[in-house]
C-alpha cells in the first residue's frame, strides 16, 4: 500500500497548501489519489475531494477506535494508487500532552504511514536542523520520511537548509516551496471557504501542482510512500445484515449552505438499504418524499436570506416534522430548524420554526472542541443515559427556552472541565450542535431507523 501523512510543525505552516499541491500533482500524473484528513475537519476534505475526484475521509481517533480507523483507510483505498493523509495542527498536537491522543503522529504510527514534515523555514538556516531533529526525537517510533521547507525565497537559501537538516538531523529534504500569495485560499470565521463556493479552484490548483513539481521531488515522495498494509478487525457486515431496511428513503440536505457530512455516515445509510435523495434547502421547492430527513452542518448564516426566501421549503420541512417523519439536524441544521436567524448585521430572517428560538452569530467560537452528550431522555438517536461522542465548532448561539435533550461534557485527561446542556428534541425531530460520526455508536443508527416505523 502506498501512503503518506503530510504534517506540519504547527498550524499555519502551509501544510494544507502543500498537501493540496501534492494531491493535485499526483492526480495530474493520472494516479488515483485517496485523500484523508486527521481530525474532525469538514472544510479541508472538501478541497481534497475537489482535487482528486474521490471523497476524502476523516481519521478521527477521538470518535473512532483504532480498528475503525484502519477499516476506513482500507475500505476507501481499495482501488487507489496512493493515499495522502493531511494531518491536523502540529505533528504532536492533540488532546492535552498525550502524544498518542488524537494526534497526527499517532495516526501515522497506527496506519504505518511515513510522515512528510512541513516546516516554515523563513529567516532560518542551520536552526532548521534543530527543529527537525526535535520532531524526530520526541517519538522515535515516528518515521519521518522527508521534510519540505516552506517560505524559502531562493535556491541558495534552500541549499543551506537542506545541507544542515540532512547533516544534523539525518532526515532527507524533499524540496522547498517559495512564498506565493496566488495560492492562498479565502478564509472566513470557521476556516477555509468550502470548495463548492469557489469557481476558480480548478485553475488555481492546476497552477499549484505545476509549481509543486518545480520545487518538490514528487517521484521521491511516491517511493517513500511504499509501506506495509494494515489489517482491521472491524466489520459492518453483521450490523448491516441485522438492520437492513427495504423500500425506505432518506432526504439529505446538500448545497452551499449545508455540506458538512462525514462521508461514511451517508454511505452507511446507503448500505443499510435507504435510498438517498439529496435536496437543496436554498433552491428546491420542497423536501423530497422520504421516510427520514438528515440536515448536516455548513454555513446557513451566510445564506440566511436565500433560506428565508424559500418559504415553500421551510413549510415543507415543518410539515414533515408534523407528520412525525424522523428529522436529524447537526449544527447548521439546528440553526435552520429554529424560528429565526440573525446575520452579522443583526438582521432577522425566518427559518423553519420547529424549535422556538433564534440563532445569533458571535464574535468568537463557542463550545469549540471534542465533547460528548448524555441523553436526558429518549431521542431519535439515543436512549436515555446513552452517550454520543462528537465535536462542536460554531460561531453562533441558539437562544431558546426549549428544554435541552442532552447534558454536554468536555473531558480532558480524565477530568470533566466543562458541562452544559444542549440539543433539542421534539417528537421525531432532534437538532444539536454536536457533530458525530455514525461509526462511533452504531446503536444510534439502529434507534434512528426504528423511529421511522412509529
């Protein structure tokens, strides 16, 4: 199996740009590139998918155990020529100081993927060797297959960096990349703009790949990627066999306002026999006739005017709720199912109105990070006292007097560091800020499917 993990020394080092450029360069060589992202990110994977034409997969060791991570790697890469995994934050950054807790380094060890380390070498010379040596020595079980030095303006500067790193750190340097504003990606409050919104991406990424080929040894990266296979004991076969449904469908919101989904979530629903019907809350007149509805996260606050204007769709979803169709909504979906939404200028827009309350944008992130919810009552996903792991990452709050369905907790190093209430359940509708991966608790899907027959 060919696979590499591209990691940075820290966030903002240029890891994503380098990763995207390498994916595009490999794709232009007519290789089938299977992309992955360490952690819970939805936006970087949207770029991966845009470039490779293959759905990027999240490798999140908070929500999924080792066997499930290896299963996802093996399943997605069956017909791929090479797997490219983009790391998260810095190589050793995760939950607390445990190097094996939700870090890119742990993913590289678990999946036997050599690390290509990206460093910011601006205004550095031999000191770059000390940096690389430190990353190499902190966990000697990590295989750093090569280094890429970023923000290097001249060939002469690069030669100094290369010689010092290879002499003192004994790690091969695979090339460099000069600073270039042409390849910066638009940003907004939750990170990079999702690929579905940018028309010029194809030209930009093609140009990026051409530049990557000039400065970085792609042939050598392919050689380094030759690694042994990993085996997984996890299988979905028994679960699917025991929970297969017939002649049922699920409507899934998917457009520029709602596009944050783990691909495995949708694929699992398909494997269970549900017919997938995608729809746009912005453009379509009504939700498709279906036995279930799933509304993921995204950026509804950016498109609240369009969502407000589509009164037919809003009424259609509310009527589905009134008919007791099971509806599950995450984050942006919660905002959409409330009564109103305020944009950044405090202008009010009408939303679906299943839950009484108003979504408001804030100046800072709210409830950022990994957390879990304990159900206070039976919902369409969880029985009372059942726990669902996930993460929250939002710039909004939902002001409501509706009773909350979950006790939410954030735990670090075995201690609860924060606790709050969240999520709203009414009849067969559940809306919550918590994003979750269905593999993390398959009983949730069993509960969801069972609610459809009531």
